[in-house]
């Protein structure tokens, strides 16, 4: 199967970035990014500039992906609510040079793992920077 590439720049200030890529259940996506890229998920913490793998601290409930590192790159599948578990988007941590098999049909969304519901502060508005990622998928 041939692989196609989609280059996406994810601003740290954008809560949900539509990639414009609609995937089918069973499709394998792989992601590549430079871990030298940095963005800010919380300007109030020391060493606020982090790579897309995050800062190492675990995100609490209320973040885009609780349990994943704060400041990490996360993916979401937005599909038909009746197809999603608990009518919520399926979420995963985007890992460099790693493949992820899509469990549902839906649109691929990317974001920084931050305070999704503005429960802990300013959410996305005080973030800075962006991360470029190459999404590879079969066609």
C-alpha cells in the first residue's frame, strides 16, 4: 500500500486543529516530528518550553488527554457520536515514529495537551509556539 504524507503545523494556542484528514476504521497512521521543536503549554512553570513529547508531568482530568504528559502532542478522532465511546472523541498521545491504528471513522484533530476546559487557568490562550508534524497514511 502506498503511503501519503500530510504536513501539519499545530499552534499551541489552538484548542482543536482540524487536519482535514478523514480516516477510516483500521487505517494505520504514523507520525514524525522533531523533538527539538518546542512549545509552551504553561508559561507560569519553570522550563515552560517543552518538546511535543511533553514535560513528563501527568495531565489531570480536564486536560485534552488526562494521564498523558502535559504539553505533549495529542490526537483525537471526531466522528459520529453514536460510534464513539461515551459519545466522546477517541484520544491518543501522538508518539514520534510510531504507528496508531484508527479504531473508528472520523476526522483527525491535533492539539497540545493542555487545560481543555479552562479549569486550571487560562487554557490555550497563554500558550506559545507551534509543532510541525508529518502524518503518514495508506492510500
